[in-house]
C-alpha cells in the first residue's frame, strides 16, 4: 500500500504525514500533537439543521447539527482513531443577506479553540469541566484585551492646544 505524502514549499523533500502527525511539536513554548500550526483543512458540510430562538431584542441562542466531510481524503494512517471527540469553542462573526422571502446567504469567519478531547479508547476528557471553563475564561479575557487594544489604536488622537 502506497503512503500519501505532502511536499513542503520551503524544501524539495517529502514529509510522510503518518509519521509527523503524532510527533510532539512546540508552539510558543507549549507542546502539542496533531496537525502542525499553519496546516489547513477544507471541509464540506452536508445539509444541516440550524435552530434558533430569540431570547432578547438583540440576542439569540442557536444549535447547529450537521455531518462534515473532508474536501480530500486524509493521508493513510494519519489523524486520530474513529470515535475520538473534541470540545471546541467558536468565536465567530456572521454576516447574513436576505435574498428573497425565504432565502438568505450567510458568511461566517472566526476562531476555533480546542478546550478538550476524548480519545476513542478512553471514557474521560483530556481536561475536567473546571479546566475547560478556566480555559474558556482565558480565551474570552484575551479576546476582550485584544478588542480593547485595537480600539485604542483606532481611536483618534486629540492634541491639547495648551
């Protein structure tokens, strides 16, 4: 069976994705496994169901359930075993345009943060609920800090006339 390989843009040699996926990598002093930072995926989402309920004048709660499929096949032997679960937190910006009485176009961009994972062969998450909540608080605090930093940079500078 032939293994699929990917070529890096920096070098002329090929890297076997099956051997590098589970190797420890480091990013900003933190060790991790899985896809390298800078790696990309593309997914197709089947017809899903988006449900929402208005809970305040400008606030909605929603749920979205759908199966997603890779745009291309994963390299043979790469990735995690079937049954592995992930707990992600998504911060997103959605723009919607009404096209007619029953149809809208939608575009969403944002960030996706891994709070925990559960390996297929284990019955527990990699982080407790308390640890996941703490991680989420840190994510939201960092987001607020970054929004305030950008706002300060964009605020007009007022010079005193004295």
